[in-house]
């Protein structure tokens, strides 16, 4: 047997890296089409009346949200896990045939679920629960994928050389456990075909909960899917990649532990803010509101910790587009975790609820924080995985500024649109008659919808630049030696 | 006392208990570092020295192996 030195095995990380890029483009492309449909309704039938069933807003909307959440983001989470997990535990996947098999199985099963999800959503097969649209057979497959990942996580931890689990590992474990719990409880459903003795489609189901209970479980899930999908694993990434890329250890490790437990403690109670002024008990609404405001503390604990990690090293932000991505991601994290609690205050929510301001909030978090951090992570991993430098630094810089402009256009237009919308909905005359009809608001908002579509298109253009840069990095960039890969990633001009 | 009141008290005291645990943990983190019983900050280096050939910051010791 050839006696080679032990190396980390990035096979599975690489596969998930590819699915991150492909599903990111798909999800964001659908999002951009939706944005143009909102601004110009004729786009709904752009492929002809015959195909309108597949191109209209309501058919494509879950495809957008699920592709960016469960496609782009989740692939990014898996890819970074299979990279960071090995490195901070100081153990290679190559050391265990079983773990390697689990990793590959994880990817294969995940792809099957992706195909099933895209197919079923395009055909209009859905449970109608937001972010939980998959019917029961797919839900069961999702659970299998998740358990496979979990076995991989704990298996790798079991054979580690590093005794202490680095803070990122804690966040990945929380992601695994959090989503497992949320997904199982929210997707408790009854297959109608079997329950009714053969009526309707075999794959159809209805939620086990009804009315207010269903709403409560749904938003406990919906909000915490943001927590354990868009926050916790992305924090895991930044706690590893920013220190590694900048060569600076995390500013305060104690603060990172404290922020972790704070986040775990507070986040699960905040979901009630999605149901303010609805039929859930008032005390529950107040609790959702209060916990949302308290949530600023652990969120900012992590974000400030990241910014302080750059203390005395701010020249790196100017010099490296990769650090720029991460510092802006951290800044957007602070920004959206301040904006969210503000929107959860009852008096603010009375204006903001159901308006486009909420859509703006979601997107400054996802585009600015989640998207930027995942792309930065992939940029950092690529030279280590492919042993080549990042193809073009200037292209990366261009992408950064185009996408930043896109995000700014997106959230500013949605702020104005949302607040205008909220004000118009509640305006009334001296007798209490509503001053505007719904279509009045739509006419006023149309220019802002157009600006949003332009912003989204810019972000998508950046995504194509990213994909091109990554493709060139994988295939034709200059080869690098191990010694060039210690901290700052090597980049071509 | 009906069940709802009981739940409300239970919820309040449980939350208060968790808050106390969280503050206790903060106290523990900073006092352990100050007294020198445990240096938490060294774990930040796990990310920086993460080559497979690097010495682990805190190796799984032989005694740990035996315990398993």
C-alpha cells in the first residue's frame, strides 16, 4: 500500500459546493422572475398562456423560497460542515470508510429530494404550509437525509483528535438538533388517501393541527427555521472563516460561548411575533415581542465579536474582497437583527404586518448576511480544495460592489413600499371609512417593485460572476503550494 | 389554582431559573479565566492551527481513551 501522509478529504464538501452554486442560481433566478412579475404582471404569462400554470407567481413562489433555503443555503451549510468539521476536529474523512460512505450517501439522497421537491412544486403539489410545502413522502425522505447527516456529524466528532469542540461545531450541532425538532413537529400530517380509505391522491396530506394551533406550530417552525437555517449555521461559518482568512483568533472565545447559549435560550420563544394581532392568546404575542427584542443581545454578541476580531487589522478589509464579504455579512447580520426586533414591537408591527417591509427585512438578512457569508466561505474553501488560487480578485471585487448595490436597492425600496403600504391601509376619513382601496396601494407601489426587481437582478448578475470565478478557479487557475494556503487565500489579479 | 394559572407560574419561574443559569454561566466563564483554572481563550486557536499535522490545542489524552 502506498504510504502517503494523511490529508483531509474534501470530496463531499466539493460536491455540496457545486450544488450550492447551481441551486443558488436556480433559486435566485426564480426570485428575480417573481420580482419582475410583481412589477409587471404580464411577465406571469411570458412563456405563453399555455404555460402560464407553471410561470405564474403563486406556482413559482415556493420554488424560490425552498430553492434558496433548502437548496442554496442548506448545500452551503453541508459543504462547509464537511470542510470545517474535519479541520477543527483534526480528523480526516479518509480515516473512516463508513463516514465517507455516509457523506456520499448524504449527498446522493439530498439530490433525490431536490429533484422530488422541484418536480412536485412545479406540478403544484403542496401542503400549502409556508416553507413546509413538501408532501409526506418527501418529508420522510428529508428525515432520512437529515439523520444521515447527523450520523456523519456525531461519527466525526467520535473519532476526533481535538478534545474541545470549536465554537463552530456547537453551532452545527444546534443546527442539526434544532431543524430536526422543528421539522418533525411542524410536518406532523395525515395522509388523506390512507386515512379516508382511498379518496384523493396517495401523496396528499393535511396538517395534524388545525386553526390557531396550526398557525402557532407553523410560526414556531417558520421563525426558527430562520434561526437554525439562516442564523446558527451561518454564525458557525463566520466563526471559522473570518479568523482563518484574517489570521486573527476570535476576539473573545468566552463571548462566543455566551452568545451561543443566549441565542439558544432566546430564539425559540420569539416566533410568536409572526402572529401579532391574530387569534393567538395575547400573552403569547407579548412573549414573542419581548423575546424578539431580547434577541438583539446574543445576535450582536456574535456580530460584535466578529468585528472586534478584525481589531487592528482593518487594512485587510480594504485589501481583500474576501474579508470585505465577511465583514459586510457581519454588518448586515447586525442590521437585520436590529430591524427584526423593531418590527416585532407591537406598535411598529401594527404598521409593518403583511407589508413589503417584512419582505425587505428577510432579504437584507438573506442576501446581505446568508448569501455573502456562504459565497465567502466557498471562496475561502476553493483554493484549499482544488489547490488552485482564486481565479480573479478583481472579478470578486466587482461582484461585491454589484451585489451590495443590489441589496441596498432591494431593502430601501421595500422599506419605502412597506411603510407607504401600511400607512395607506390604515388611512381613514373622519367617519372611519378607509381612504384607499387595495388597488390604490398597488399603483403607488409599482415603481418600488421595479426598483426591487432591478436590485434582485443585480444580485443575480453577481451570482453569475461568482459562478464563473469559481468555475475558473476549479479548472484553470494557477496551482498553489500548501504553504500559500495558511491564512489569506491566494488570488489571481 | 386552575391549570392555566399553574402553567403561567411554572413558565415564569422556569424562565427565571434559566436566566439565573445563564448568568451563572457568564460568571463561571470569567471567574475560571481570572483564577486560571481554565483558559477559554486558547480554544480560539483551534481554527488557526487546523492542519491535520498540527498539534491539537487540547489532545484527547490516553486516559480519555481508556475511559471509553
